């Protein structure tokens, strides 16, 4: 596993003393309140460039050093940022090329943040200079434990510099323009290119009908942003930096392929802002859990929760107050899934600006007797109980394929359902079906190995790339259980349709050919009913997409209940080599996945860590250390739940329980409660 291990679980968050330099008494009070809350780490200087370099080439780092010193004296470490996430006015005035250009060709004016061109030599030069200077001054400071590179890199730039860089990237990827024409199928609508010089990004008012172009643009943007990031890191290293680096990733983020990006960070970190209390809590928890597990799976290592909100999140459509206990549950959920930290945005609420009403550990009120602050103190206490979990593993027998490039392709492909393909939701159904049995789940992309997993689900894998079909063949041959769904193996990595039958390269493994796919309007549905003699007993609804298949060697377990394809296969199983391959033909409801996956796990002898079935809304996740495992049990159901786990008799030690929870002859959890059991291995 390896990866970056800190001395303890990190607790803290983004801190912006640069907004309070005229108020030394506030800085003093902040430190007192941080210590009281058991905060041990802050992220500093993320948006402080104009304070750090008030005029071009004139650095002022003294104020920062004083703060780092003072924090250090008080036992608080620093995750020091490079400031490229927002720039001073003078920088944009002196070098207008640093401002980002939108997909319609318009150049942004100075303002907001994250508004930079990631190709601009001027921007790269200025970032390099300040990063190097920061590293030279601060990396050796004992209070600095890591580097926070920029902030939430996101979106695209379409400026002339980026467009030229894209053409350069294309020239390297393809041997000739003829090859590009073939791979992008440009004969369609007479869009054949005569030379690389004609290639432009998919701009709003330009060429946005070639799917191969769109995919390569997304790959280029990923590479270009990674390149920008790596230059930031190089600058730190040239300034003598030796501490680990990270950059904060985001929720459900599509723009850049994070599996690729993650190869270049020392530790993955991400920012988590679920809309708690909007819908059923258990669904929000499941969705959030999948994000945590995706982040953990990027490097197969513990990650850091870099930001989360202690109170209401002011940029969401409704700034909902967190109900009592929610903060604890959300914070410990991250730790359960492999986070070695709980960090917030922000330590102190800003006085003005865009985020003045964003939740914070310390309110404008500024005293330690408010509810949010008290709950932050409790989370600080909780983490002290969980120290043993620091940098322990989360191991999984089952994996769900979640591939960025597939997502790019499936959502842009034009048909079969431009109203929504629901790729992420489809992945979530498979994920949830495993999780509801208390199993740890890895998320893998098509480049990852499938070795070591017992069951792999590959929902809506429209694109096959990176030799995925060969991995699947071997996986099944050697005895694995593989689940594929409708709309899989349809195109190659350039979005060119597979000829002579789909799923491409796997028809014999699946024992069928998918023939046609019926798309349903919103509100329409079909039914899945058991085939004669099938082990599947229930009846389920399906929506959105119904794949029709011709089974060759596969056996039907369920058939459609309606329509002209009534009675034809809707779920099949095929034996291949030592293993089995299932094909789910339609976008079935969650309970279908739950029942199917429960059956498949039972067949494979895979069980969750607890001896009892899990009540609805209860999450179980296991972290594993060298000689002990830690079972996190959390309640996201509407009310109290009971689990018949006899803690002592079954050999568990309770290392943590929420104040109102009981863990003795049985486990009793109130809403949002957590219990963590330890078992010596
Ligand atoms: C993002 C940013 C932070 C802050 C928070 C507010 O995650 O990284 O700087 O704006 O959102 O929720
Ligand atoms: Zn640009």
C-alpha cells in the first residue's frame, strides 16, 4: 500500500489569516480555539498571492513565516499552498494572456478565481518563480508537512496558445493527418482535414460534431493540466522542496481523468460537499461513499479529505444547516473509507466576499459556545479515539469499473438517449448493491488490473480500451464472476463503432450478441420477470434503456415482461472457462441489483464482516491494519436501528461510539451514529 503517512490523523482545514492581518487579536483567538478543538493542521496561503507578491517580483513572506512559526509553536502543522488558484490584479494587467478563453472564444476579464490559462508561458513563469521562492523559504520549516498545489484545477481554456498546444499534442499522438481522418471518421459530412494546422478544439461555434476530436481534446486537456501541475511541483523541487505534494480533487468531476492525474500526486486529496438533508440521507451517504472509494481507488492508498463543510454550504442552492450529529457522521464516513484526515473549508468565516456565509469552525460571532464549534470539538475528540486507524488499508474482493474516458464517450455519443444515459447512476447501482452487504468496493478504470478481485461489475462500458476485453476474458477464464450491462463494448477508444457484433471481442465470453437497444421516454417502463426454471424469483421494473440480445450459449435468468420483445432475455448467465459472466440487459431498479449481487456474492462465498444482515440505511466499511481490522458501522436510516452483534462474545473491542450509541449485547445506533469495532487478526 505505502503512500504518504502522517504522524496522526490530520484535523483542521483551510485557514485564511491573510484576510485578517490587521487583527492580531483574532489570529490569537483562532489559535486558542483551534487547539481547543484538537485541530492539528491548516492549509495556508491558497488564495494569498496578492499578499505574497504585492508587486511584480517583490515578495513579502515575512507575515506568512510569523504565522507558520506561531502555529508550529502551538502544535499546528501547515499544508502550504502554491497560490496559482487566484492571481493578483497586476499579473493579469501585465500579461493578459494568463486570462482564460471560453469555448465561444471570448477572453475573460480579470476577476473571480481559477481563471487562468494552463498553457500560457507567462503564467507558468510567474507561478514557477513564486513556487520556487516559497519552497526555498518554507519547505525546511518543521511546521510545514506538505504542499497543497493550487486549488481545484478545473475546466478548459480555448486560447490561441492552448489551441496551438493541442495541435502539437495531436502531431505526437498520430503519425499523419490521414490517420487522424481515419480514426475520427472525418469523411462524415465532408470534414476531412488536409493538415494538422486545421485542427481546432471543439469550440461552441466550431467543429463540435466529431466525437473522436472531443475525446482527444479531453485527453489533451487532462495532459496539459497535469503538465501545468507538474511544472508547479518541479518549481517547488527546484526550490529544495522534499515534502509530499497533493492537489485537491472534486466531486463527480468529469473534465480531467483523475486516474491519470493521481499518478502524479504523492497523496490523493479531495473536497466533499454533499447536499445532506435534501433527499433520503442513506442515498446521499451512498453517493458520497462512492466518491470516497473512487478517491481511495485512484492510487489504492489512503487519501485525505481536504475540504468539507462544518456548517451550511453557501454556494449550494439552499444553505441547509447540518442537523446535530451530521458533521460527525460525514467526517467519520471519510475516515471509514480510507481518509487519513478530516479537513474543513474553512477555519474562520471570512468577513466579506463570496464565502462570508459559508460554514466554518469559527463563526463571525467568534466565541466557543456555538453549536457548530462544539460539534467540531467533538469530531476532534472522535479522531483521537481513531488514531489506530491512521494509514490502514481498505481492501476489497469486489470492484466496479468506473472509467473517465468511457464517461466522456457515453455522454456525448448522440443516442441512444440524449435525455440522459445515467452512467454515474448506473455505476452507483452496482456499487450500492455490494455496499448494502457491508462489502468494501474498489472502483477501477479500464487501465487497472483485475487480478485479485473475485467479482467485477462493468456497468455501461460503452467504450472498450486499454485491452479491457482481454483482461475480462482472462478474469473469467480463471474463475472470476463478471457482470456486464446493456450498452457495452459498442465503440473503440476513438468512438468508432465495433464491426461484426457487440460486445466487441467478448461475445463468446458473454454467450450472446447484443442486437438492438430500445430507449424509453421518461415515465415509460418495462418489467423483468423470472425465466422458466430460473433461480431469480422477484419481478422488477426497468427504465430508460432495454438492450435486446441473441443468446448463443448464455442461459436466460430473466426475460422482459412487456413490448414486442416480451419473453426475450433480460438477464443472462454464461459459463466460460472456470468462471461465469452475467449480462444485465436493462436499466433495472436498485432492488434487482441488490438481489442479484447478493446471490452472486453468496455463490462466491464473499461475506461482509458482520454476522448479521444489515438494516436499510446502515453502512459498514472495514479498514485493515497490520494486526487488527476496524469495522465502521454508521446509521443513515431515518431513526434508531439495532444490529444483533454481541460485541464481546464475538471478540470485538469498541474503540469508538457516538454518545447516544450502545454497543454491548447488541449495537443500537440513533440517526447519524457511528460505532467502530476493532478485531485482532
Ligand atoms: C471549494 C474551494 C474552496 C471553497 C469551497 C467552498 O471546494 O476549494 O476554496 O471555495 O469550495 O465550499
Ligand atoms: Zn489557454
